[in-house]
């Protein structure tokens, strides 16, 4: 069986669903950051952390949307290294900013 004959099955659909679940998780983290800032008082550091969280969330949404759009075919293109690094950096940044807001 050659690479052209390979049936991808449901793998592209599972990958799209995984990107959507991760996007939902990042959205929940961003919404909780807003809630924490508003509930805990809008100090300068909280507003800065919230702004950086929003920026990281938007960056992740951009990468995830591009990836989901490119998963439309039966043989989607591999993800670029820059997109993977950006997605990982945004997720780590959201986690760091969330931890920072707790303290």
C-alpha cells in the first residue's frame, strides 16, 4: 500500500476535535482570568496579567483556527514548526499568567 492509497480514516476529524477541546480549555482559562481580575480587584499587576493572558489566548486562537482550516482534506499538510511553537508558547504562557494571578 502506497502513501497515496492510504485511507486516513477518522484521524483528521479526531485531530480537529482535539484542537477544539484545547481551544475551549484556553478559553476557560482566559475567562477565569477575567473573573479573577474583576473579583479580586483590578490592580495594576492583575490588569497586566489579564492583558497578557488575552494576548496569549488570541495567539492560540489564531494558530488553532489556521490548523483546523487546513485539516479539511483527506491528506492534510503537516503543521509548520512555527505554528507548533506558537501554540505551545501560548498554552504555557496562559498557565504561567494564571498561576501568577493566583498569588
